C-alpha cells in the first residue's frame, strides 16, 4: 500500500509539473510586408506575463501558466491579434499584424495601471497612437481635439487655456490661478498642474489615452472631468534613430528627432527633440509685422536602468519653451450695451477720431499698440521605479516641475492707448510623489492601491501690472463730468499686484476588480483627499495725476483700487465609484458606473469686484465643487475587423466653479464664483472598420447638453452691461464652450507597392471634424455665440516598411473661416475679440527611421 501511495504521489507531481510547468513561448512578430516589428507587446491573457519584441521582431516569455492559453499581440499602428496556444514547447510562433493608422480602440493601454486591450476596459476611453498623432499633424492638444470630439480646448494664450472633456474641467475663458483643473494632464505618470502645458508640442509620443468622466480611484491627482494620459517612447537596448522634417506655407518648418540605444548592459538612453516655427497669420498694420507666429522648442532625455526583468528605473528630464509673437486677438464685432449713448464703443472711438483697421475679422488685420508676448517655459525631472512583487508591480513616481510665464497683452484689442500695459509674469513650481501597487490579489481579485502628494507654489514675478494709457478716461467715463477729461488724470495710472499661492494636496486611493464570474466584474473604488491652500494678495495703485482733489481721486478709484487680503482654507473629502461590468463573450463588454468626485476650494487671484469702492472680500474664497456622475456603456467587436462603442452619461455638479466677466477693468481676467447647480448629459458613439488590408474607416460622434440648472446671481452678458442690475438669473441657460453635436470621420486607402527599391504602400487619407454652434460667454449672450464649422484635412504619400516615408498634407483644406473663441474686451465697452482658427495650410513631410519599423 505504501508503494502504491508513493507511486500515486509521483504521478501527481509529474502531471502537475507538466501542466503547470515553466512554459517558454518564443516567436517573431512581423507586418504584412514581412518586416519585423520592434516594440510589439506580447501578453498571455489573464496573466501579467508579457514580453516586448526586439529589433528582429523576436520575443520570449517565460513563466508558469496552464495550457491552453491565448497570446494577445499589440503594437501602436497595428491591429491587435490573438493567438491560441495549445502547446508551447518546441514551437516558434510567426505572428503577422495588419497595419492600422486609424487605431482608436485595439491597442494595449495602461489606464487601469496594467496592460490590457482598451475594448476590455470598462471605462469610456479613446486611444490615439503616436503614429496617428504624427500623421494627422496633431502636434499639440489643440489639434488632437479634432480626433477626439469629446475634448474641448480654448486658448487665448498659454496661460489662459481651458482644457475640458464633455464640456467640464476648467473655467471657460480667462484663467484664474486659484482653482484646480478638472482634467488631469499626465506625461509618463507625472501630473502637469498648469494648463499652459497643453499648448506645448508633443515630444516622441507613443500613445495618448483620453479618459472621460471623473477620475479619482486610479490616478494620483483627483480630476472631476477626465484625464489625458500620455505615454512617451522609452529608451531601448536596440539602437534606433528617427528623424522627421516638415515644410509648409506661411514659412512652416517642423523638425523632430530621437536617438536611443544601450550605454551598458543594463543602461539605455533616449534623447528626443521637437522644434516648430511658422510665420504669423495676422498682420499688424501699425507695426508692419505678421503676428501670431509659432516658435516652439522641446527636449526630452531619458535613462533606463534595468538590472533584472523585475526592476525598471527610469530617470527623465524635459525642457520646453515658446517664444511666439502672439497670441493676438482681432476685433470681431461690436455689441450695443444698455449704457448711455456716450458710453457706447462706436461713440467713444468717434470722439477719439479712431477707426478699426477692418470690420471683417477674417481680413486678419490688427493695429495693436502694445506688443504681444507669450514667453512660456516648462520643464522638470522625474524618477520612476517599477518593481515586480509577486503577481503585481510596485510603482514609485517622484517629480519636480516648473513653469515660467512672461507675457504682454493688448487687452483693449485696438490701436488706442487704453490699456498700455497688461502683464502677468509668474513663476510656478511643483513637486509630487506617488506610490502605487497594481496586481492580482487572488485568482478572482485584483486591484490598484496608492498614496499621492503634491505641493505647489505660484507667485508673481515680481508683480502683475495693469496700466492705463491716454485714452483710458474715455472708455472708463461713467458720468458727463468734465473732470474725466482732466489732462493726465489716468495716463500712466495702474496697479501692481503681488500675490503668492501655496497649496498641498494628499490622497489615499484604491480600486478593486472582483471577478464575480468569468463574465461579471464588480469594481469598487474609494479616494480620501486632503487639500490645503493659502493666498497672500496685495494690490497697489500707482501713477496718474498726483492730486488731493477728492473728486479726482474718486474718478481714479472708479478705475483701480488698492486691495489687500489673505485667505486660508483646508478641507477633506471622501469620494468613490462603483462599476459593474458584464462581458458575456469576447465581442461584447458592457458596464454601468456611479461615481462621486469633487474639486477643492478656490481662491480668487485676479482681483475682487468692488462695492461702493470697497473690495468684496467675501468673494476671496469660493466653495468646493461636488460631482455626481452616472454612466452606462457598451463596447463591441461585431466583426473581427470592426469595433463599435456607445455610452450615455449624466453629470450633476453642485456649487459649480465658474469664471465670470465683470465690467471693472481692475478685476483682471474676471473673478471666480459658484453656480448653485449644473448638469451635463450626453451620448457618445465611436467605431472603426477595416476592409482587407486596403481600406480603414473610423468615426466618432458626441452629443452634449450642458446647462445651468440654477445660477441666480450671475453677472449679466455683455449686451446687458449698464442695465438696472449687474446680476442676472441665468438658470436654464447653456454652459459655455459646449457644442451639442461634435464628430470626426476619417478614412485611409493603402495600396501595396514600391518606390524605387523601397517596399511599402501608397496611401491617401482624409480626416474631418465638425462641431455645432456654442456659447462663448459664461452668461449666455445673443451675440457671443460661435457658429458651427467643418474642417477637412488630407494627406497623400508613400509609407515604407523601413527607412524612409514621405507625404504631402493639407489642414483646413477648404480654407474655412471660423472662430475658436469670442471674448469681451476689458471694461465691457461693447466690442469683443476673437481667437481665429488657422487658414488653410499645406506642406510636405519626410521621415527617416533606422532600427525600427516605420509606422
């Protein structure tokens, strides 16, 4: 009997070693032209076992798993392919991936801090590969929005940039530094706190993931509307050189390059560069100069230390700078206000003997007398460590970043000396630390758990300046008293603002994924946040006519006043989300989500409105924003060569933080206020289809309905300035910046062929983007509405499998005249300006790549 038991145990051990043996899977990944693909991800589904192909397209995976299993093979620019493995030993798999420049749904993503197909992620997410970004000419977020219709970006200069998803995120219009963005902007896991980062050129991007809806249980920084998760190309132990050059009209020149390779056995480096220049598209008749040009430079360096397969340590540093002669706005129209006739814009300029250089904004002519300057510098360093522990990965991300801003603006948008100076030089520094663990806790439970901290300091450098010119008295005049015309009374009269904002945010967050059955998953998540903010604000008047006359002093105080205040706030919040996902088969993945979120207390840093000459100190702080969000969605793969996804959502916000315009010149960039309740609801549809290896088609459509449910004490719109009340109940009105309908549609035809001795394919591609009209005023206005528009982009060329590719391209092919944003001039005299969309541009691009497949 003992011998029989011993034999039985031996057989069981032998069988278990066979079934659960250390499997070795090897193979090679190529494209349809039999060219090796470097950097493809090969993942054993249901596990954390994966490998990345080398320069020869080869991969090896070693690990313990049961047969049979499935390999999921993905690479940016190619369609994901799954391979069933019945026997690993002795087989070398030859896997062919089909090209896909329009990839929006099949690539592997890390939105949930693990590698998985985006169709398997129960989150509304759009993914754009680096090749797609480059081919479409989307070298910054403003152009990327044409590929992802749920994204809105408005920028009158880098500081005054609004990045929204589904119409929510940041205040529309001019920026107030005292509130947090609602859309997170991450590059390689590092949060970029300043919205100016979204105007910089992308540098060596691998992919961009756009997550829609509140994000607080997966990411370090809490965001109420979504997140941009940008992944750059990493150092490689295989030498690789890439270079790209583009030339176009308006003197457009863009160059990009990257070099990577090993320094030692365990150390690899990557250096990347991007530079963009273009002549101005507006003409200043006063200075005989073209303005609103592009002048951008960016550098990124990385060192990867990989002492073993279980440890990766990445050190990265980047520097970006912009030196444009811009961002000037052109007068787009004049609104009759409810002020007296002598206070209307047309009467004012007639009295001053002035005429606009053109009444047609699309003549693209200005005559501004104050130079436009938008010196924008960002950079930083980060250290990221990924350590495999058990069935998961421990990640630590440490970062320090800076932002330096040195602007000059003409806020009256005319050639008159009304506001002779409008400058807000600032310096910002931030540090952040995130520690996160993501992995399997058991066969049916996995999760992400982390702690996060960020500290920020923003200060004036050394002060912000608003200064009146000789014509200011006529624009600010609020009575018929002759004293307003006192020589020199307001000429040179201004304010200098010294301010400092310090903030700290800390959080503990986590999310579980419980596989109730193989088809049904429950995903609960929680986040505890602590926020502390402190602001010191000191505004001092200077200049103008020196007088002791009380009547003259009263006139000066009607334009600018001294303001001093200090504000401190700290608050905590517990928020979370609950998602139920049901995947009946490999072709359908459905989900329903309920989540809560919040945006911390805001502090006004643009100055406070006054009441009887005294600042309204009760507006120094505004309430935090509380979000309740519901969403259901379905992701489908109806055919092997097609995907179709649909989602509907409803977002309710209590104490919505909004930026409001005021007629007071001294309230720079408006001030912050709370709308009692806001609601945004909508639906989104996206999909793609591939016909053979020749034709690709993609499309996305979004419907968004955003309104103020309750905002009873909002400032009046521009045309009602000067009426009986300075405030208005705009409950039921439209939220600004939201088009009810927006969409994109594109396609590409690829025909295999040769150019000289190069193998590859000829291609022709078209991208289109449209949006319906939208309000461009925080308080709905009958005048400040932007008409809907349609943009068409195209490219034609040859894409080689290796070495060289080239194509010609055109953006805004139909030369559509359109506004990106409308905004009132300071003081609400009645005229308003526009940020114009670019006219038709065209050019050619050539690429050279050594050491990897061109995609």
